[in-house]
């Protein structure tokens, strides 16, 4: 297990889990642990929502999904692809070369996956907003 440090700059006024002026520590996951990690994360994400952001030099930062209910994450070693399944969307990441997580223990807040082209796929997770009950009349 190797720890790497990622520095991000603050963009406009949009909040993002990695947008901070402080240092964020990511845990790099060994390739032989990817399938088990995805299974473990999928079990813990029941009821959460995910945002997927794709970052590359060619495209800039693009939001693929804004906090949709997450169904699961899988890594298929035969096809060498990570699939992030959201309600109404399957985000495919072919030929990943690096997977890093943000969080402690089983409480994973985000997963950063880099593909062989250097494109970064950032999936961040959160609880759905809980609205207060309507006022009694």
C-alpha cells in the first residue's frame, strides 16, 4: 500500500471533495486488490449518491453525472474495465492504470481512477439530502 499526495486548486465557487487549499491524502490501491475493493465499496454504498467527473487536458473537467443513486462498482480483469453503475447510467473506464481512494477504512468518500490515456475519472459519494417534513396545518 502506497500513499500519494494530491494537490488541487480551488475552482470558481463550486464545492468538490478534492477542492481545498490543504493537502489531500489518497491511498493508492494495488492492481491485484481492485476487484475486492470494488466489491467492498459496492456493499457500503447502498443508498448513497455519486457524482462522476472526468478530467483531462483535452476536455478539461466535465461532469458526467450529478449525484445519481449508485448501484455499484465492478472491475472486470478479463476485459480490463471498471464499471461505475448509477441509476440510468453505466460509466465505463477501459484499461485503468491507477486506482486511489479517499476515506478511512470502509468509509470511502471518493475513488479516483486513471485510465491508460491519463484521463482521470473521479467518483465522489454522499448521502442524499434529507428534507424536513412538511409543516403541520
